[in-house]
């Protein structure tokens, strides 16, 4: 019988999110080739990553528990994930007031917050490069990533706080793509924290670069309306 994700991560089915995270990080570090004389247990690393991808996500964990571990099954009515809200369309004549309001209350706050996420990354990586396996240095980097996640939660609320004027639908779309790139980059950085695999760090950096370029292009478009 194959191992369950819980067994792979050496945790109980009642483990908290923090316990899952700590166990995954401990095991990922234990099997990392840089700490094992270059020896790599690829099969174990793959299993660890797969287990954390499921159990580290609340929605995926609920689905896994329901389908694979009847002892901790959760009723279907409790499994429904949050629906991604659709952006409502404005109807009727576009007003300058609507445009100014959206730029001031949606675009500008989000634009500033994206900058707060992207700009510190270079310095954060430089500090961490002294010793990625040092718990204190990694702890500081993890704090930065956690703050990025908190910023993204605020961004999501602001973005869905009001409909964008149809006149600037392209700008709103660019802003949406920028947010998605940043969010994906933060996910990669968080995965790097968990398993010390530099490919995730590299991907996160590249996604931030793409987001920065999108932000730059969008700012140019916004200036055309001022």
C-alpha cells in the first residue's frame, strides 16, 4: 500500500497548517543534496513536494481528505471553494469622475503596493545569499514573503472594490495581469522557503521582472489619461 501524503510528511491527519509547514521544511532540508554530500533522493523529494502541494493548500487538503481518507472525511457542502468574483461591467455613459475615482481609489493604491512587494526582493536575496541554510537569514526572508502575501490580500480587496470604467478596460486588464504575475512569483518564493530548491527562487525572480515590466507599461498608459 502506497504512503499517504500525511505519512510522507510524517504528520498526523489532524496536523495544523503550521505543523505541516514545519515538517515539510524539515524534511526538505534533510534530503537536500547540499546537506547530504551531493547525494540526492529524487523519489523522496518528488513525494515531499507532491504531499506539500496538496496538504499545504486548505482547499486541496479538504478534497484529498474526502476522497482518500474517509476517517477524516469532510461533508461535501463544506468543500465548496470561494468563487472568483467577476468584474462587473459599467453601464451607460462614462464620466470623468468615474475615471478619476477608479484611478485614485483602485489603481494608485495597488500600484504603490506592488512596488512595496517587488522593490525589496533584490536586497532580500542578497542578504539571504550569505547562507540560505541559516535559520535566522531564512526567517527574515520568510517574513518578507509573508508580508508580500498580506499585501496581496489587500490588493485583491481593493481591485474588487469597484468596477473599472469601460474606457480604461485595457489598463484594468494590464493591472490584473500584473497582480497575477506578482502572486505567482510570491508562490514560487514561498515554495523555495519550504524546500530550498533554487529553481523556485529563480522562477519567482523572473515573474517579478515580468510584473515590473507590465507595471511600467501600464503606468505609461495611465499617464495618457492625465
